[in-house]
C-alpha cells in the first residue's frame, strides 16, 4: 500500500490533532476513571463506550485547537 502524498511534507490538521490527543490521553490518563486527574485509584473504571466518548471529545478539542478555533 502506498501512502497518500502530502504537500511539501506538511501534516494534515487531523493527524496533528490525533497525535496531540494520544499524548494528552497517555500522559494524563484522560477519561480512564471517574476520579480527577492526579488521584490514584478509588475511582470506578468507565465502560469502554464512556471511555471512547471521552477520547472523541478530547480529539474534537485538539482538532479545534490545531485549526485555531475555526
């Protein structure tokens, strides 16, 4: 499979937002439990559908940030 050509090596906003979302989710544990950031344990684990919803919401925020709030 060949990759789609990029324009002058530029990355699409969607790709940048996805990488940003992954970084934030992995470093902060975003959306994993119902407890706040910085607390270990004690929070009930979310259902996979809820966790996915949190990640999609985060992706939307990242995409808006990359696009400059357009």
